[in-house]
């Protein structure tokens, strides 16, 4: 294994600001990112940011500040601005924990789709993207008569089906919360017709989820230090999941750096960008590690610009960006 380190310059970096290093483990990485690329901190001052999505029609990045129950936007012209509040918990009774939105996506109709931890549902914002309002339409909030745990991340198929994960992180007391109604942490599909189907009930902490190009297979991150795996599944004729297997086993990496798999994104060539131990891991479509954007703060998720030339990274209380090739 070849590991090359290239220090990336961050303006006025201090011990409390993100610092990044490129670790190259395969020559295939050269086609993806330059070892002298600059990682830039573009926004800060949040509590814990997640669920980024680039909205090309508005030239803006949206991302969730989960504990603050807010969505922020970032544009090159104005930097960070508050976009939506509340974002994930709309009830009056006060409560703690991860109450806001998490994963975000824009559907084919140009609507913002949200995983709402506090309200325990998948919803659509009932307002235009350029005039946001905290008014939501519930797409799904239960399965088999029982409320979801806390929908975490989602991937929208080109036909309109929504695939999402439902770990317990948005419950105030986690998996032991008395409000938890389902005995498992599921992966579900909301069909374009609105039917909710349980696809998997065997993963311990399903989290990030993304389709490979062609939408014939799906990748799911399992945020469990005891089972730190990225799983790949094929889609059957009914758009269910079959042939589950491990795409990458993160056990060895976790022996050195303690961080679970989290959000994932896949580019047009099937290359996987996966937050995990020490930063953003980059794999080819066969699960071979190509390298890592090593960052000294915990990374949670990432998103591409429309042309896949920029990678945005949510990391603890920061949002970063780096140019890709």
C-alpha cells in the first residue's frame, strides 16, 4: 500500500480549526483529487452539521444543524445564512437530543425532502426552494402501525421511490427510549405511489445510503463500532433489496481511529466518498480503498456540486469544500 501525504493549506488554521491531509493509497486517486488541492472552511459556528445537499437551481448548499433544529444555506456570494427553522421537530413540548432534520434531498419536482428526527418522519417542505417555510407534508411516519425511530438519510431513485434508513439517533434516549415503537432499525422504501415497504431489519445502525450509477445496486453504511461495515445490495424486479454483502469492512481502520461509518455519496463513475475513521474515505466501485481526505475533526457527511467538481463536507461544527478533478 502506497500512502502519500500532502498537506492542504487552510487559511489561518489553528488547533481549533479543521486541518486536512490527503492520503493516497492507490494511483487511481490521481484521477479524482490532486494531492495539493486546497480544503477550505466555508462556514462554522454550528453545533453538529449533517445531511448536505447541493441545490443547483439556487446555486446553494443546504445542510442540517441537527441539535439546533435548523437548516442553513451557503452560497458563494453571501456565505452562510439561516434557511429554515424549525427543520425537524415542530411540536411544542420541549425535548433534547437530535431533534432537527438530518438527510436532505431535492426530488424531481424541485421539492425539498427531509429526514426529520424530532417528528420521526420523511416529509416534503410545502414551499418553494427560494421562499422556504417550516410547513411540511408528511410522506411517511410509520410502518405497520408503529412510528419510525428517526429517519436519518435518504436516496431518491429516478422513478421517485425514496429509500431511507431509520436508526435510533433522533430518539432522546437512543435505542432504550421508551418512545421507540419498532423493535429494529430498519431500511425502508416509500414507493412513488406512497406505499411504505420494510426492506431490511437486520442492520444494527443503518445510516448513510446511496445508489450506484444505473440504480441496480445500493450502498448502506452501518454506524456500529462493532460492525463497521458498508453493505451493498442489488435491487430486484420489485425494487426490493437482495444479495446483501459487505462492500468494505472498516474493522481494521477502527482499531486505530474510532469513528463509525456515516453518510455516503457516490459519483458518476461509481466511486464512493464515505465519512469514517479520520475523514472521508474514497473507494472505487469494487470497494478498493483509493485514499482518504484525512481531517482532524469528525466528518459526518458530504455532497457533490452538480458537475461533481466540488466536494462539500460537513464536519462537526464546520462546513468544508475541496475541488475535485
